[in-house]
């Protein structure tokens, strides 16, 4: 990721409704949500939500897929990873122990699933 892509991502997220929509989509991975459901859950008019979703999509933060009459949006977790990596790429001047609290805060989001015993 370069500075321009990072600025585009940050600009897309620098608005309350878009930030809320992105965070909502992250919580609904991997299934995503239809545009109308996003608008309903956030209490935003459909046409306004469409504009916000288009901004997030142009920034590469979300993807859209037509399913019948609906468009289902998903957070691009790869793009999120790239943005986060861009921010901390040169973190702590080679002292990983200083970054440990940051990493610890990120790990609980997706704990590994325990394998069933046969």
C-alpha cells in the first residue's frame, strides 16, 4: 500500500456513516449484508447509503456482489490488513516488545476455532 491508497482509505472512513457501515460489514464477515439491510440497521435513507457504500467501494474497503435483486456488500479484510500494516509497518524501531500491546488488542477479534476431537 502506498500513501495515496492509504489516504483514500482514511478519507473514505473519515465520515461517521461510512465508518459505521464499514464496522458493521466487518462484523458480518464472511456473509456480508444487502445494501438495504445496512441502511436499515444504520437508520440511513437508502439513496444516501448507496452513495456512502460507493465511496467505500472506490477506496477498496468493501466489495459488492449482485445476488438476485440485491447487492450484497462485504468488508475487504485484505484491504483492512493492508491499511493496518501500512500504519504499523515500521512500528517501534525494531523493538517488537513495544508493539505487543497493539498486537494483543488485535488478536481477540478472531480467536482460532478449536478442532473437534475424533
